[in-house]
C-alpha cells in the first residue's frame, strides 16, 4: 500500500500543479494583454515616445513570460507572438500603419492560448 | 541535438522510475489495463524526444498520471472483488471434468487451435488427458491433468523427505557475498579452504554457488582458467 500512497501523493501534486499552472498562465497572459492595450492606447493618441517606452516594457515582460510559457505551452503557439514583438519597435519608429494590426494579432493569439489551455469541455474533447 | 540527448536521458530515468513504481507485476504477466499502460507510456515518452517544440511536461505529466492511476487502481482491485472483476475480468473454465465448454470458448473467441497450442506448452497432446483447463485473466491457459497423467512427485512415491534450501551464489564475478555465505551456514574459514583447494582467490572466481550440504560449483574467470570445476563436496 506504500506505492498506492506514493502514487496518490504524486497524483494530488499533479492536480495542484495543473490548477496552479492554469491560474498562472491566465495571470501572465492578462499582464501581457494589459501592456499591449497600453501600447495601443498610446499609439492611437500618437504619443510615439511614450509608446516606444511602453513597447520596450512590453518586450521585456514578454521575454520573461515566454520563458515560463514555453514550459507549459507548445513553442509553435508562441513563435508567432515572438515575431510580432520583434517587429513592434521598428514599426512604431517608422510610424507604420501596421502597428495596430500587429498589436491586435498579438493580443488575439495570447487570448487564444489562454482559452485553449483552460480545461473547457470543448478543449478536452 | 543536445536538447534531444538531455530529454532522452530524463525520460529514460522517468520510465525506469515509472516501471519500478508499477512494481514487478509489470515485468511478468500483464493484465489488460497494464498492457494498455505499457503501450501508452512507451508512445508518450517518444513525443517530447522527437519534437523539441513540445514541452517536457507534456511527456512527464501523462506518464506519471497513467502510472499513478494504474497503481491506485491495482490497490483498489486488491481490496475490492467487484472492481477486480470489472477491471481484470475473471478466469473462465473451458474444460471441465474432461469436457470442453464450447459455449465458453465461443464467448472468449478461443479456437481449437488456440486451445491445443496452450496444451502443447504443457506437453499435452491429447485433450482427453485434461481434467480442467482455465483461461486466466491474462489470457494464459492453466491446465490440471487427470490423475493417471499427472507427474509423479516425491510424495506420491513416498520418498523420504529431505528438507534443503536451494544453493546460494556466494561469489559473484570476483565479489564475495558475505550474507549469502552465512545464509548457507558456512564461514570465511570454510571458504578460504575451498579456494585454497582450487588454487584461486576470491577475485579469480567468476561464480561460486554453495548448497547447505556443502556441495558447491566453482567457475573460474576465463583469463585465469577456461575450465569449470565439477561439483564437489566441501
């Protein structure tokens, strides 16, 4: 019965870690999404300098978040967002019209990751 | 490539841990659930090794969950007969009192060829020699022969009882196993005498097995001598 107890303990730990990882993922995605919204707002108000500063903050936050998310999520889901983050600063500096589209795309993909990692019934089946 | 190498080592260690966690039963006869787990675990383990974009947790978590569920289920089936019947099924008798239960064979999808193949494994080539044949939950067939065809035993021949423990390996590839030597009732002085008689040291011995009655088998290492010593009385 010692094995059964050990396995019950391992299973319980995995359940706790799974719930924790979902909540953690949700929290991190929300942080990045709010940062993306902040950049969007500044860009729409044409405050380019502040938008660039916020973009740098966003990229730093994304670099930290990426390291943690890559443990929980498949890399190909994150690689597109990586590309967008890399393009953001140059697009902002050029005052390119695609900035808004790229920000929307990043936000959407993050939202998709957050929703697909949550154990809804349609995700399980 | 380094990532693949490191992942392979980690998953190998994990699978060894998982197999040890499941216990020795996994290495022997498999129940249906155990067979499923074994196949699943081996398939899941390859995924993070083949594809480095998949997080390691996608391999580790399902393996641990499946193994833990299997162990817990086996613990439950140990205590509950009802669960045991649901998970493992129950043994089915296909030959009873020398008569084949054809209906049972049909239910089990067990053909005559399958039955004969199982009997041949017991060196039984005539079905009339069988009193009972049972298909176990693992699919193996257990056979009980009719009295005239059963193997004669010492008890049947009324041979005088001689209780003796089996021989123990005392030297294993040049290493002395002190506990084993004591378990057969001998000490290092006795061992030294045996080694002196055979002109070898402990390190030169590949295998020494000793029975409680003092009969031993000594095999020297090939670089010392290629000959195996016959059994001798110590």
